[in-house]
C-alpha cells in the first residue's frame, strides 16, 4: 500500500487524468475504514469527483468522516441522483446524526432525495428523542413468523438478508409484528428443513425500548453480553435493532461527559479541538464563577480571624497547605464514589457503608498527613528559628487540623455525590473543584478553631 | 415471573424437596443473565445442589457472578466430574480471568480437571501478558481453506460451528494456518455450492495481534466497527477471536482508571466497595503525601511575604480565593486536554494549537473572574468600611492577580498532560489536585507581586 502522504496526490492525479480504471485498481487493496480518513482531507471538489467514480461503500464511509459543513457542501456539488444514492447508502444511524445537525428545512429537502422507504425510516428515526435508542437503531434485521418452516426461513434470508454483520439472530414476530422470540441463525442451518419455527422457539429474549436512554441501553448490553439487541415500540412491535459497536461510542461519550464534569466544567458535547472558543469559555466560565462565588466565603471566614492573623502571622502561612489537603482528600473520595455509582457498584441506600469506609480512610489519611506536617515544622525548627519559640504550638495546630480537615474532606467528598443523586442531579456535578471549594471554607474554620484552642493565652 | 425476593426461597424449598422436575419448570422462563445475579446470593452449599440439578449454561453464568473466594469454595463442594463439567462450560475468557486470580498451584490443580483440549487452551491463554488481547480471546471461530467449495464450508459449519453469537464471519487460512481473509457467512448462503472459497475472497481484513494491549484493541474496534476481530500470533497464524462485548468492559475499565487518576489517587484496580481498606488508603496516601509535600512550598512562598502580610493583613484574606481560582481553571484545562488526548482528538505536535486556545480561554476566563472579584470588593466597600480606605488598591490587586492566575492555571493545566505524555508517563497523572498544587505556589507569587506593585508606598 502506498504511503499515506502520497495517497491524496495519487488520487488527485488519477482524477485529473480521468483514468477511472486505474483509480479503481488503486483503491482496491484498501479497506474503506483505512482510506476514508485520508481521503476525507481532500478538497470538497476533488471528493465530489472521486465519489462519482468510486464505490458507494467508500463514499458513504468517507462521508461520515467529514465535518457537517463539508458534508453539506459536498451534497450540493453532486447532482441530485448522486446525492440521493449517497444518502441512501449511508447507514441509517449515521444519516440520522447528519440530518439532525441541519436546520429543519435543509433536512427536509435532503429527506426528499431518499427513496420513499428510506424517507419514512429517516423520519421515524428523527422523531425519537436525542440520545434515545430509537436514534441509534438500524433496520438490518430479519424477522420471520412462527408458522414458517426452516426451509422458508433460509430462502427468506437468501432473498432479504441484509449484507451486514448483524445476521446471527433471526427475530420471530407474530401477526401484529410483536416480537416473540429470537433464534440463532445456526439453529436454522442445523434443523431439518420441514421443522416449524415455533418448534425452535424457547420464548427467552432480551429487548430495548425505542424510547430508552442510551445509558440504559449500555447497561442492558453490559448485562446480556450480546452483539445486537432488538428494539420494540410501546406496543411491543419490533421496530429495529441496535448493535454493540454503537455502544462503544456511547460508553466513550458517557465517560467523556463524566470526566469533563469531574474536572469542574460543563460537558462540552463537542470535541475539544473543534468547539468554538466562545462556546468553550461559556461552558467553563459558568462553573468557574459559581466556584469563585463559593470560594469568596473563604475571605469572609478569614476576616473573622483577622485579629488572630494580625497577632500570629505565622498562622497565615499554613492556610493554603491545610485547606488544600482537605480539598485533595475530598476530590479523591468524590471521584471514587462517583465512578462506583456510575458502574452500579452500590446503591444509594448503601450510603452508611460508604460513610463508614470514608471516615476510617479519612482518619488514616489525616493521621499520615498530620504526622508529616508536624515533623516538617519540628525539623525546620530544630535547625532554624523560623517559626519562633512557640513552634510546638504551631506544629500541633497544623498536625491536628490536618486530621480534622482530611476527615472532613473525605466525608464531604463521598456524601455529596450521594446527596446530589438523591436529589435527582447528576452525581458527577460534585466535581473535584466543587468539593475542594466547600472543604476550603470549613477547613479554615477548623484550622483557626484548633489554633485558638492551642494558642489561646500564648500567641493569641 | 416470580418476584426477585421469592426466587431464593422458592429455589431453596424445591431443592430441599428434591423436586427436580418442578425446579426445571421453575427455571425455564428465566434468561440465565437475569436470574444468575439473584441465584449467586444463595449460600454456596445451596448453589452446589442447584448446579447439580440445573443446566450447564445457568451454572456457568451464575459462576461468573460469584466472588473469587466463593467460586473456589463452590468448586470444592462439587465432585470432580461436576467441577470439571462446570469449568469446561465456562467461556474461555472468563475461565482465564478466574484462574489468573488463583495461586499457581491451585490453578494448575483446576487446570488438570479440564479436557486435554480445554487444558491446552487455558494454558496458552495464561501465557499472554495481563491486559493483552491474548487474554480476552476465545476459540469460537470457524476457519476454512481457500480450496474448499461452498458446500464443504456449509457442511463444516453444521458439524463444527460453535453455538455462540460470533458466527457471522468465516475466516480463511492457508496450509500453515495463516489468516488470509474473512468472509461473511451470508455470502456462503448466497453462493452456488460448487464455487470455491478462493473465488469469494477479496483479501481485505482487519486483525489484532495476540500481544496487543487491550487499549490498542479498543482503538482498532472503534475504527472498524466490527462485532468480532480475528487474533493472529507473531507468525500471522490465526489463534482466536475477540468479540466487541469484551471491548465494552475494556472501555469501562480504562475510563475508571483515568477517572480515578484524575481525582488524584492511584487507580484502585478493584471495585471501591470491595477493595480492602488498607489497600485503598495506601493507594490514596501516596498521592496525598506527594501533593502535601508540594503544597508545603506555599508555606515557604508565603513566608517570603510575611512582612507584607503583617503590614496589610487584608491581603491574607484573599489568598485562598485567588489561588483556588487558578487551581480550578487549571483543573478544567487539564481534564479537557487529558480526555481529548485519550480520544485521539489531537497529537503531541499540536501542542501549540492547544496552548493558543488555552491562552485565549484563560484570558477570557481571567477577565470574567477578575471583574467579579473587583466588583465584589467595590460593592462591599460602598456599604461598609470593611477593606479600609485603600479598598480600590485591594480590589485592583485581587482583580489583576485573578487574570494572571487564571491564565497561568489554564496554561499549566493544558501543557502539563502533554509534557507528561512526551516524557512517556500517563497524562492522566496530572490530576486536578496535582495541577492545583502547582498553580497554588505560583499563584501566591503572582498575587503578592501584583500587591507589591499596587500597594508599594501606600500599604506596604
């Protein structure tokens, strides 16, 4: 296979020479999925010429790699027949995603290019809510009736089986089109030709509802370990199937959403590299401002201790250290709990188990950090007069507040996601920065209270 | 179907009555995946009795739901023939995962219960490194030779086709067992019986290497949208296949690892709810201590400004607010960049594009927060004498440092993951807390330098 860099030049040259036989030979050894990303970088005009000369499968695969603007421009460059052929060749779920991004009038105009069957399909797919199973389904399934013989089924597959990878389960529907079973294709290959479908049925099958959210579909796929699942409507009629490769994309999109929320911004819903700067700033600014307003309470809290700081400036030095340790512990706890919730490792009513774990972990972690903090101040003081003659009080204040602040951080970090979920919000909203902000304010109160206890009458 | 709560009681009663016919009728309407999680909560002794009476598929599915300790105990309760039947019925990849958790001598003892074929298979799977494709593969594929006719292929499928969902691609191998093509099963159904396999070949196929890391496999599955991919060894011989449902688990495990690292702890590698407390504390403590040692630099940095704080205690009040804003901006940037890197949205050499974006976003976000901060101090001062007569200087200091700190945070947060990746580390290591710690120290320097500029000769 030629080097990637040359492919674009080679193809452009062949198209200019209009040597379509050589072009066909050139493209033959490539899998569409391998060459489509390279081709998709060609100018739209060259692409239009290429699409006219190459296979529908290559055109459809390449089309999926283009930005929506490029897709739209390309369709305009093709004549109506070519555009219709391309749109008809797109997998229904990709087509739905494309049409969905367009203004409604443009989408309707493109819909009119489809064959009547495909048109009806596209319209029915668009009627399902975003992120629903209905939007992801395809019609590449084979449905048969219980009264058919095995021979009839095999003949039917030969005539109507779609050329996709999903032909391993045959669905059985009743007269009203309601799903009543699924049967592996291999059972038909093994059964005597005159046997009836109903005699192969066991009545065991798993389904998705077209209105199910994609997250729920992902859960069901994880549970049943299937490569495809049938989709039924509210009357239990079979309306399509969803394949597991689409679930990979769902899993990835859901993880991206959670990760971005955990990082303290709204989910971008678009790739980082292509989202408009203004849009990204907006998504990040809203949370930053909320966190900023919350963090302002630290200034208020500290102003209550202004007198103490004036008397013992040394106290101010350790403020960032102490409160950030609480924030870090809280961020760990929140992240672990949010992920465990997302994976279904425990339910809300297990909150007390989580709380017990986090109190124990927080105590252990707090003692470790407290000891490190105490030793650090003691060591420094052994070799210098940096913290003054009262360094044991400073060291004790820092050490003891660390135990309290880290425990408090772990507790808040673990309970906040559960509280948010209980109230019907997304637990991932309790991001690392959010928990840190909450813990900062209370951390200050803990720190200055401990200081007051140790230093009253001495430094304060 | 009976309510979940009753299932366990019902089954226990049927087993005590030894009414195996009724037991069989009771279990019939259930899909193994639905009832296995309920059954798996029964005492091990009851499970052993149930396994003796129920189908192998149910036993194998239920077995996968048990903890490793329960699995081991259960195998001991069954007689050797029953244990061997169960182990032989387990999907090879689940069995590998189970054996892998056991001490080597126990694993070898269990291996000896398998049929010679399954034994050889299990041993060969165990020889592949953890998290490699070899560990996930199964042998449920059908391979044919180019010189066979379509009729021979169909006969072969009838005799040797395994009863799994993966029978939609038939693999073609040469005399040495090297993979040379894959062909959809439907093409055999449609072709004339005397046609040769080689005449159906197009030489286009995608493969995984047995030594590939699971992350790489996930990438390849995402690219080709396949439900199964063939696995080849170093001599290009076909040794197994991997199905996409296993990739769902990989995607989930990889996201969990990244999320836990982003939250500022090591990846737990075990469920949050079942990991030993001591183990979890260890994984969290190491990072907390590192962050704590880093954060100690804030105390050092602040001690340089002790004189300034003593003169203007009001400065200390805003320290947490200013530095945490930088940390929050940095945490956002780091998270977005890490996820974009994981999704392959850009490569390392695009670093300057990311930098330009983050400088622009950081400036915008800094201006927003700076304005909010300035207004807040101005408003408070309009109604009180809280910040003294020099409040405009305080407000200007806070406002201007916020611009600098937020820009700096965005820059550090976005560049650090890229730097880590360049040095060969996991970019997810630059967690939100890690970035916040780094930004805290520099944030202090920015804040006090700005303060010095504005207040020199007035307050300082």
